C-alpha cells in the first residue's frame, strides 16, 4: 500500500494559455524513463484571483491550498485519495483513456509483460479510486493515472456565477440616476451664473460641492448590514445548523416568487421502508409480512425442494432470494468498544453479532430491500469482491460466488448480477430495475404495467425483479464475449452493453417491490405557508409520473380543491400543439409533465409553454435530468424576470442550485455536495419557512431602509448647499468646511444609520402566522418615522452620535460658533426648522395609515 504522492504548490496563471489537448496515456510502473508525456502537477487551486487581480495574494482559500499541496502521502488509511488512481496487485503497466468528465465509467487495460504468456486484463470503474474518495479498509497498491486539473473531481468542478441581488441592481440604477442629477444640477448652477469667467472651472467645483448626492458609503453600509443578517440567521435557535455561505444576497430571501424543489431527500426523508411485494397473483403488504416469513422458514426447513408446479411458497422463496442477492449492499460491523489499533488488526476486534451489523450502499432503496429480507428470515451477513453469504432462518450459511456485476446507471435504469450457488453449482442471472427498462426484458405478462401504476399512485417507488438460469456452457460463452468486449479501447461501453443485452432476453418475472419514502416533518404546513406568501412552487424530480403526482398530493403541494392536468406524452410538434391547446382551456389547475414531453414543448413552443405554466399554482416535472432542472430555472428567470430559489439535497441538484438567484442546500443522506454548493444550507425543509418569512423579509426591508436613508442623507446636505449657493449669487463656495462635510457622512450619522439593521415591523411569530405579509413590502417615506420597534441599541446609537457631535465642539472649536450655539435663538430656530421639516411627513403618514393602512397594522395594534 505504498504510494508516494508529493503535492506541489499551485502555479499562478499570469496570462491566458491555450488549453492542452487531453490524451490517453500509458503509465509505467518503476520505469519513469519510459514516460515521454508531461502531465499536470498534482496541485489544487481554489482562489479566484491571480497576482494582477489581487496584489496582496493572501486569502483564506489560498492558505488552505498551501496546506493541501504541501502534504506528502505514503500510506493511505481512512484518508482521502489525493489523485485519481487505478488499483492493481502486481507490477505492470496501465493504459488509461484520456481524462473525461464521467465519474461512472473508466476504460483502460492492464498488461503484465514478465509472465509467459503476457497477461492482458481490462480495467473498469471497479478498479478505480477517484481523487477525494476514501480508502476505508483493506490493502491495495495503486498507480496514479490522473493528477491536478485532469482528475475527475477538478474536471467536474464548474465555476459558479457570482450572484448579485436584485436590490443591489436597483440601487445601482438609482445611483446612476443620482449621478445624472448631480451633473444636471451643476450645469444649471453654471447656467444661472451666465457662463461668466472660467465657467468650466466652476462646473467642476459645483460637481465637487454636490458630490454628496452620490452615496459613496452606501456599499459599505449594505455589506456590513448583510454580514449582520447572516450572523442573525446562523444564530437563530429555531433553525439550528443553518449556514450562510454567501454574504451578498440575504435580501433575495425576501423577494422570491418561484421555488423549485427536488423531491427525494428534500420533501421526503430519503429513508426507504419496504411496503409491498407483488407476485402477479398475490400481493403482500405490511400487515401480511408474517406470511412471507413463515413461507421462508418452511422453504428452508425442507430437505429438498418439491419438483412440482411452482407453488406460492416456492415463488416467494425465489423472489426473496433474488432480492437478497441482486444488489450492491455490503454489511459492516463496528469494532468493539474501547479497541483501537492498526487497520490490519481491525477484523479481529469486530463484533459480528446481528445487533452490530449495518448495511452500506450507494442507494437507500438497496438498503431497504436488504433490511426487509433480513426481517423475513434471509440475512446478508458477509460480502467481498468475489462472494456473499446469506444466513437462513435456521442459522445455516449459504455461499454464493459473484461471477459478474452490472452496476446501475441512469441510462440503463437497472442493475444485474450473475452468481453461482456453492452447494449446487447453479448459475443464475438476477436483474432488477425500473418498470420502463424491465418491461421489454421480462417474459410476457398481463399484470406488471397495471400494478406498477397502482403502487405509484400510492406514492411507492417500484422495482421489477427478474432472473434467468444459465448453463455452464452459456455462461462460459458469455464470459468470453464479455471479457473480449471489455478489452476494447474504442466504443467499449457500446460493445459491453451489446454483450450484456444478449442475456437480457425472456427473463422470468419474479416480483414487483414497492418502497415508501416518507415525507419530512412539517412539509405540509411549510408548503401551505409558502403558497400563502405568494410563492409558486415547482417540484422537479427524476421519479416516475405517478409517484411524483402522489407525493405532490400528499405533501399538499397541490391543494385538495385543485384539479391536476397531466400533460400527455408528446414526441412531435403537432402533438405538442394539440396538448398545449388542451391545457390552455384549463383554469387554476396544477400541471404534471414528464421530462421528455417538456423537452419537445420547449423545442417548438418555449414561450407559449412557459407562459401557460407560470399561470399554474403548482407545476410538477417528473423524469427530469439535472441539466433539465437547471434549464427550467433559467427559463423562468428569462421569461418572467422574477427571482427564483432552488432547493435540493443531492449532487444532481447542484446545477439547479447554482443557476437559481438563491440556492438552498439540505444536508441529507446524499452528502454535503448540494449544501456546499448552495448560498444557504439548512438541515430540514421546514426551516425554509422561517428563513424566508422572517429573515428574508427582515433583510429586504432593512436593506431597503438603509439604502434610502443613506441616499436621503446625501440629498439633504446637497440641497442645503444648493440653497446656499443660490442665495449668494450662485457662488461655488462650500457651505461647511471639509472636515464637517466628511464627518456628516461618517462619524456624525453612521451609528443611527447602521442601527436600522435591528428594526422590525412585526414579531417573527406574526410573520410566520400571517405569511401574506411576505408579499407586502411597502415603500418607506422617511426612515426615522417608520421605525416600528426601537431596539435598545438604536437608542444607544442615537446618543453615541450626539456624543460625537458634542465632543467635536471641544476639539474643533474653530469650526463652530460656540457662543451662538449656546443661545436661546439657536435652540428655537433649530426646533422650528425641525418641526417644519417633520410635521408634513407625520401628517402624510397619519393620512396614509388612516385611509390605506398596511396589512400588518391590525397585527401590531
């Protein structure tokens, strides 16, 4: 298990370079002189800046890079692989295909020249460890085949767009308008002067005098406010575990119109429970599983199986055995408590009791099936690369040798395995998969399609299980052709698939299984709250249409009173046109459409389809690919101009999350890939209600008030300067000296302004109880007159600002007329000006609240 992999410091790209063409390679073991090609250094680079774009060059991400790139690896145990490796057990050389994006396939060959005859073997995904995967146990020798930017993980890393909030864009437009106002006001002043003397010099002086119209400090105030909002979100005990991964768009949470959500693991728990077994003539549910258990006990208690027509008992036995064998599940046993030591001795210290056994698999569906077979008496107790052992109800161990495995892929939608029974020598090919893939593989039957639909309408995820017995000659013929196809360098996948498909004919249909994925806690009230807040919810899932429709109903994504229009499958432009016309005649109904039909509609009638879909209260897109999910998000952004939010929990949701204006990831059973790629990370779907209704609403209202106040502050001083210059014959003379002008925009007013991040119009409980307030974000007349809740820090900020002003009287006495300030005349004049300035606004505010009160006025009374 020796693999020396020095990770070198990252290179800084100073200039754009032509991308090097990716090529296949031959990696020699122990003979580096035979390698003529130069490959990338095995360094990572996370920073977004180079020496020209960021001179200091020191950021946290860069320091993390230095730590990773300086590590020297010699023995990998429970560590992440630093590069893409092939696994082998003897010295030889490896030919590997050129680097590519697909992490689920690999084509290569292994050649050993020191034997007679030479050994040639194919290498596939089963022989591969990608960078960042973990070596958990066992001993292997690895050869590095891809490094640096040619590893799968780096090639699949896309640079996410820098998201900008709508409020920032609106404030940018207002700033441009204020700049034009600045130029126009300066030109007017010079014009009223009559363009006398060096008028262009006066023009520039006026531009400087009125420059406070431009809110230079606005960006600083907003960024500090956003940081405060993020801190408040993460410190909220009602949504524990929430992480704010971006500090630029918290206000977007308060302006969402469309929420696009995944189903499995997002609305549901991704915890599968076996619910139904159907054999064609008889069906078993949760209340009749004991019958299956008794049949299994009886079948293994008999000395020999009866050679008669298949009874129900034998069919149950065959179905359960197939489910117990056809999977990629591995039983694992934890070490005994208090035992520590090297990995080599871990097996000695493991507890192999039933209570200490757990199952690991790439899919929770697989685990649910194996746990069910254990519950009825047939238990998976051990598995390695070449065999697996099952324990019968009587405690006997049955050993099956694994001859071939055909993994599940999103294209094939099925997986298969060929096993040999140790006791009888019988060879059996088992296969399970989605009904759309298996219906053409199994023998003719008249019940599969109907029962699949029935289970889907109950919200169950279905799998079809089948088998085929093989003679020794049949298997040897298949193995020869299969190995030959795996050695192919060109079109290997197509050739391998063709050989496997030769077996997938006229298979015996054993059973249909149904597992349930239960809804997450409080999904129904959360969706109801979002709908009342004016947010339209679209569910995008890879599940079949019937299952997606059932979950949409059970989760109350579609209310009980709403009709559902199921978009018929279309493949041509004419069919799409007819179905769109039929859909146009429906009113106030939810839409359910499959990914294939959606693709056809978008190809020919993109604008018409999006326009109709946006009028629906809810939309369900089933059989959606990750690319389609991201495409739908972009369509809504382009056609509606409204803000979108995407939420998901798996790697297949990352594209959708990154494409949305606001991405939310859930840390679930599928890992942290979605949560790390998102702008906000939560632990449960129900937390999105408080995140939007409370924090999103408050963040938007506070930032809007903050932006208006900063602009208002600049306009006040500029108006005073304009009046002063007009009185004195349009002279370009400053009203106040420079330090006072700088102090006005900073130390004298910054504390009260920033304290607006603490303002709230209604309590969080009221915002959750009345989600209609989410869509009622009013315009503010004057910030000081619209503060609803005076936080004690706001009062402190007011006195702190006043204290700064009083202190400056002592230190800057040459700037002030202290004698006049202390007179009664000064006090009554200031009071009169304040009353004249504020009284009209108070009157307007009173009239507005009397004749057009905001929706929350009754809540706060």
